[in-house]
C-alpha cells in the first residue's frame, strides 16, 4: 500500500490549481483591456 505524505498530497493539489490558472489569466486580461478601451473611447474631448 502506497502511503502519500502530506507534502506530496499538497504538491499535487497545488499543481492542479496552477494548471487551471492560465485560462483564468487570459479572460481576466481581456476584461481589463476592454475596461481600458471603453474608458478611452467614452471620453469626448
């Protein structure tokens, strides 16, 4: 029977969390960019 240490379990969880990140980062970048563009376009001179 293969017993995992707490550290090994923790590392596996962290790795899963990191794999999810990039997708989230891209959509977040788009949200920021849209907000900036909207602000620039919305200002009459």
